[in-house]
């Protein structure tokens, strides 16, 4: 198993508030990692640290080390724009740009100079939409606005947009919480299809979803990583009382 991203002794602060406390975790390409735990336990903070989105938050700081392919993401020579292309993010609420479907997907390849000429760009757009499971639904309406799609389609468009810059890691923060069960099932299927090609970490409040889509589960509580292991073990045989209480719905 090759580790793609590795966090070691990571603590994160917003001013005086410690949102993450000495967290060490690896994510890899072979397994989908689910991040679970009650509201406010630091799941989104961890995701945002992994592609340095927290850099923009006033008063936020981080301790410890985070590596991508063994390279320190806080190193002086790390290009943050490139990091965010390598480590893509999909949010809770689908957030397509107010542009055409085509331009939503072409945006990243354009700014990163990943395609030479229209033919190559067309190919990247098509491949990304196919991988996101959206091509058949939009291939005849690529000039329509992304915002005109259904919520589930918009979320797949956002996934296509992330895939278009050829990322290595995809971070998903509750990607289905604004979607109906059918759209949710499509995203879950998609996650299964993307596994192996991309290292995927997904935050979810839905225990059934974590059990369905992930092979590894990390349970967080009050900023600490309580346990991390095979999803089946965490769900059938949790070691910590807090994990057991959470997955059986005692709080959360
Ligand atoms: N921009 C911010 N400024 C100040 N405090 C923040 C900020 N973002 C998060 N926090 C605090 O950090 C802690 C962890 O928040 P985080 O959003 O990471 O939790 P979470 O596990 O994603 O919760 P949820 O399940 O509700 O999304 C919380 O106490 C939260 O109030
Ligand atoms: Mg969150």
C-alpha cells in the first residue's frame, strides 16, 4: 500500500481554539477513507488543511507535518496553486461557476495550461465528465449553464471539474448532504469507480454511507482521532466507547 498523504502530529488552531489535537493519519489510493464524528470535531478542518485551504482563514494556524508523496506541503517551494490541483475538493453544497457546463470543466485545465488547443481541451472535458458519470446526460447541452442542472448533476459537475486537472487526491466534505437518495446513490457509485485511481477521503454524517463507500474509517471526537482502521472493524467492533456511542446514534 502506498501512502499518498500523511499527516503527523497535526494540531490546528483558530485563535485560541484548538480544533485538531495531535492527529496522525494516512490516506492512500487503494482505500476510500471515511472521516466521521460529531459536529465540530474537526473533520472539515482536517480536509482544509490537506490542501492548505485553511491558509486563507484569519487566525488559523497549524502544527505538525503534512506530506503529499513524501513532500512537505508547507515547504517554501510548495506551489499552493499546484497543490490544490493535485489535492481537489468537493463541497457539501454543489458550487458550479456561473458559466457553461463546458467552461466549468475546462476552467482548471485552462488556468493550469493542461491542454494545447481546442481539441485537447474538448478531450479533457469529455473524459472528466465521463469519469464523473455525467457525460451522457450533458453531452448535447455543454453550452447550458452549470447552475441549470439538478443538484445531483451539479455535484457530479463539480467532481468532473476537480477531475479535469488530473488530481491525485480528492477530498469530499459531506458531498451528498444536499442530494436526494437517487443522486446520493449515483455519487456513491462514482466514488467506488474512482477508487484506485485517486486517494479519496470523504466526510459524512451518514453511517450507512460510510459503511457503503469506505474501506477505512477514522472516528474523530473533540479534535482527536479516536480510532482509525478497517471500516468493517470500526463498525462491528469499535474499541473506544465514544466510537461505539457515536455509530450507534447515541450522540452526533
Ligand atoms: N473559520 C473558523 N473560525 C473559527 N473557528 C472555526 C472555523 N472553522 C471551524 N472552526 C471551529 O473549529 C472546530 C472544528 O470545526 P470543523 O468545521 O472542522 O468541524 P466539523 O467536524 O467539520 O463539523 P461539522 O460536522 O458540523 O461540519 C469547531 O469548534 C468550529 O467552531
Ligand atoms: Mg464540517
